[in-house]
C-alpha cells in the first residue's frame, strides 16, 4: 500500500476510534461459544462446545456448517454455510449433527453462536474436520455359545444392523482383540487377535469364562471401544460320549498334504474330514453349511487323510469327526493350514561330475504334482561340500540348477549335499543324499585328454573320408575307362561283324607298317601296275602321317582312324 | 498304510526345520506371485469380455487417475495394496448371481486375496507396533481416502446397475486394472 505519508495519520486514528467503539459494543453483545469440537463414534456425530457465563437459561445456541468437497484433482470447492436443523436454539452445549454429515471423506467446517433474545454472538472459531479421520470405532456385538466343552464366539461388526456405515467393508476391514479370563481365578486376562468366528478350546469344564472384544483396523492403527463383558459357563463333559479326534496335525512334503490324528478308539470307528476356505470365516453368513467334505476322506477307517487336491491357493481350515454307528463325536479342534508355510521342501535330485579341480553339479527341483511348489516358492539352492578327510564344510548358494565348484584339489574325494531354500518363507528344504566323487588326477588333465581325443577323432575321420573318397574316385575312373556304361549305336556295333572296342585299347591285330616314301623312286618307276599307282596315291595322301609315325600311341590311333575311313 | 504314515512322521520329525511364517522383508516376492495368480484367476473366471456389454457406461473412472503410483511412497505402498485388496475382496463378496462366472475360480481368487490381506496386516502390525496412530497423519491416510472414494463409486455403480451381467463384466475389467496398478506398487515394496 503506497499511500502518501500525509494520509496515514488520520487513517490510523480512524481505525483506533473504530476499535474502541467495537469494544464498547462487545460488552453489550454476547460472547461466542468456544472450544468447539466434534466427537464421532461410527456414523454418530456430536457437536460440543463450551460457554463460560453464569448459568443463563435464556441463552440458546445454534450451529451451522459448510462442506469442503475435493475432486480427484484435489481442487477444493466450498459450499455455502447452512444451519444444522437439529442444532437450532438448543439450550445444552452439545447437539447431534449426524444427519448433515453425509460425505465421510470430505472436510466439514462447523461453528456455533449464542443467542439471547435479540442478541446474537458472532459465530465461534470454526472447527474443521474430516469425518473419517475423527470417527472412532464403536463396540462390536458378541455372541457366546458353550457346547461340548468349547466356547464358540461370534462377533458382529460395530455397525452390523445400521444402514449408514462409516466402515464400508466391515467384513474384511476388521479384526478383533479378544480379552478373556476365567471368572473365579486370579489368572491375568489373555489378549489375542481373532476373526469374526472363533472357537476357544481347551477350557476346563464347569468354569465361568468371561470376555470382551474390541474391533480394530490394523492397517490404520485404529482400535475401537470394548464390547460389554459377556460370560459363559463351560459345559460339563458329556458322559459316554464318543471322544473327538485329538492331536490333529498337518504334515506336508513337496505339496502333498496329510492330516493325521491319534487313534484312541477301541471300537470300530470311522472318520470324516471337512475343510473350509478361510475367507468364508470373515463373511456375514454363518459358516456352518460352508464346510465341505474332503474328497476321499469320508467314512475312512485310517487316521490320516490326504487333502492335497483341495489346496488351490489361500488358507484353509480342517476338522475331523469320529463316527461309530449313530454315535458321532464333536468336531475336532480346527486346524488352520497355510500351505506354503506348513509344506516341507523335499531334496532336489543331484547329478555330479568332476574334473581335476572342479565339480559340476546338475540339480532337478523337488518334484511335485502339477508344479504346485513353484506357486509357493522361488527356490534357491544351497550346496554343502567338504573334503572327505576333513570336517570343514563349506556352503554355496544360488538360484540356478547348475553349479560349478572350482578351485578344488586334484584326485581328492569330495562329498556334497544339496538343499533347496525359500527366501520368502525362510524355509530350508531337506538335504539330498550324500554324494561323493573324486576329482581327476592332475597329470592327466581331463581337458587335455578330451582335446587329444577330439583332435584324434577329427584327424581319423578326415583321413578315413579322404581315403574312402579316393578309392571311390579311382574305381569310378577305371570303370568308366574299361567298362563304360554307354553303348554305341547298333549300326556301329554290327559293322563288319567287328565288335566295338574302346578307343583307348591298342589293336594288336592291326599293326601298321612303318612306311617310308622316297619320292625319287616313285618318279623313276612311273610305269608300274595299277595296283602300284593306287598304293602310291594312297601313301602320298597320308604323307604327314608317316612322319609322325614314330610316336607309338598317336600312331596307332591315327592308323585306327585311317582303317575305319578305308573300310567305310 | 500305517507304516507309511509312521515313516512320513519320522521323516518330518527327522528333517523338521523350524516352521516360520513369511519374512516381511521379502514380501514383494510373494506379493508378485499373488498378483500374477489373481490376474490369472480373474481372467479365467469369466473369459472374454461379452460384446453386448461394450456399450455399457463405464463411468467409474480409472484408478490410475485417482491415485498416481508416484503418490504412494514406500512407507505406505503396503497400506495402499492392503486397502486395494480389501476393497476388491469386498466387491467380489457382493451379489454375484448374475455374473455367471466359474464359482471355483471366484473361490480361489477370494481365498488368495484373503490370505494376502492377513499377511499384509501381519507385516504392517509387526512393523508399526511402536508407532503412534496415524490419526491426523494426512500424508499417509490421504491416498487411502481417495481409494475409499473410488471403490465407493464402484459399489454405487453395481448397485445402480442392479448387479447385472454387464455391470459385473465392466467391474471385472476394471479390477484387472487395479491389480496391474498393484503390480506397479509392488516394486516399491522391494527397497
């Protein structure tokens, strides 16, 4: 504010005067209520405030509110101030504002003013709150049932029968703290976390057992108020009743699950085993009809039941009943099964080979039906190995199925065992059987042996193939030369009754005479016989041939050709 | 048979290593498995998205829009996953008669979610036992509120459509997105 200096003084004076005037008026007016707060249990909101003046029955209070809504982009939008219907002209210092609080996740602003006749106080300092954050959890409902020496507890969520709910998915959001004690004894109360339906076993008969329950939202660290204390007398053990199966336990190896129990019966007794998916225990409806018979475990006479087939992920409850004719025992204590936790991991399959200074280990994961083990664990493997003569054992861990342990001594006996390990469940599997193997001698390095062998093999095959090919080639050439597969045309073959022969064969029966032609002789004996003339002309025509007649092979060839020409 | 049983018991006793439950530091590994399995079951239970439902008004918004993965820091990633799982569990506990989905797959799906909810609660409980309640700790609780609002809208959508086949198919499709979002969050559990 850049007001000129001259203007400042009168302005200040004016403000001062105004304040004094207001102060005088305030003495006449009513004070505002203070310490305004909202308390909430479930969806019940109570507005409370304080008012200091001496009891003045003529003073009444009225409250108003404003909602501040946010959208997904976190932009706020304020509504106008509205009067709260149930909080107009009330004479006490609290009122119920539940009807106006409908959006539990938005902010609300509330304020209260005092009124006396015509006078109205300014509205108090506002109280800003987000209903969900200030709401407390009310007490849950508890139902107790005492049958056959056990106490069955059924807890109902704090807002069970209400249409408006602060805790929207009450079935799964709540777990409950159970505080229980025996009424007559001085033993301190026990506290534990339970689900909506819980059975308390191992209680002495005929005692009074008391408990109270509070709801909790573990994730938000919210704990509600306790239910009223309820007590129940445990029932006496019924006489002549068929005892229920005891010591019910789960054994599991490589995802094969076995339920076992003690055989304590003299008579002919059969058993029935039932299971329940754990999530059904948290739901509204009663779980009585949800228990299902484990296939293959109905009316069995053995004291064990294989229930691997029902395990499809998740938690389960199991229970057993003994039956003798029409006489049925009560159901055994329920056993909760977390398959991945209870399962024992069997040994992996191990194959070892050795070299001079290392061991190579090939593993196969523990075998299970339909690969269910991998749904629980990402296994790593731990190898325990040691020199047979020493007690010092070393370990190695890795997630792969192929191990190499190097830097070992040559020609030494090493032993090893392998076990699988699940990091998530901190669970070690069973050890494989001990395998012992001797590393190879240092002099004959297996690598050297291997390379020599491989080189020798390559050389052998190379030579063998060269030799084989050579033989084949030569035989082909020979066959081609001496026994050609092609036949000459029949007219050639049959001419003069002379069979066709290879051109390469020398014809011994047709030797060619070595002839010399001396030109001057011919000129001298001009009057010779016709025959002589003929011969002469013939010889002259093959003049050049005579000169090259020294060469044997070509000579024979040429002579052959000539012979053929003559005959044709 | 009895000897086999005895042998089994002996084996178990002989090799029995202490049975622990899960290590919360390694939760992300197990969470990954649950995410994958749940996604698989979700797609198995109903098969292809029916063509006649393509025109269905999907006015429920997207979780990714409601809650950006960056908003959830490491400390409340577990909390957010737990909230999402609880909300999905709650939705699939509603009136499913018109959905015409395979009951055994729904059961496995719910049972798996339930197990993980218990697990996450256990881990949160053990980690935060000595911490003060979050009441008023807006930074931690604020994303939860957004989620609650979002799932409230989904609940209202189903109610409004009277849990019809197409409404359920739309929601199944939307829940698949939720699980993929959880998968992104799971990475934050790792460090």
